[in-house]
C-alpha cells in the first residue's frame, strides 16, 4: 500500500514511469494499491484513521507514507508526533513493514521536527550536495537496528533507465 499526501495516483505513476519504474503491472495484479489524499483534504486524525482502515482491509506486507512531513500542515509538531507514534505502534503491531519519507527544509541540518527516529528500525538519508559545479544526490544508512551497515556515503543517480547507486569514491577530496 503506497499512500501519497502530495501526488495523485496518476501523477505518481507518470513520474515514476519517466525513470523506468512502472507501477502498472503491480497495480493490475493487485500486488500494489495506490492511495492518494492531499494532506489538506482531511484532518490529521481522519487521514490516519483512513490509512489504518486500508491497512486492516488490504493487510499489506509494506506500507509507504510519502511524505509524512505533509502532515505537519495539519497540526502542531507535538500533535503530529503523538499521532505518528500511535500510528507506528499500530502498524508495527499488525506486522506490516512501514516506510516513511520526510522532506526536510534546506538548512535543517538533517534534523527532523517530528523526532521519531528512535521508533524506526532503519533510517536511510537522501540528500543533495552542491560541489564543484554539480548537484549530487547522496545516500547512506544512518541506522539499521540489528543489521550491519556500511559507513560509506554513495552517490545515486536518477535517469530514464532507473535509479542507480554508484560505487563509493575512496580517497582524498
């Protein structure tokens, strides 16, 4: 179950198709359900109740909420945090793997206002760095509870052939 708070299902499908990621076959087979609901369409609790009902109905192995930062417009940071803590606990109790994306504002120094990282098992950071006239996209694992991880920061690229992760550059500079 993929829940988008910012893009409609057709927008999401078209945007991912442009980088060679096709949702169509998974949707047609029933292996993927897309649910869109812009954050401003409902109240915060209504959104989470609707999603919890969909999780109970669909019993997905994986639930993606993209991005949870869109919910910040629906209440105070404290309200969103408390609801997300309850929601995460509920979904984990149902045995569903939960993936949350969060857009952090420029200058946030990778610090989330929600401060719920202690509840997650794995934290993957994506960021953009401007250097030598290039804007590079970087990926690294900050935390993976119970798993060994690399300490390397790798560059990833998005092309019309898909998403690629480049080998890490090890050396000076």
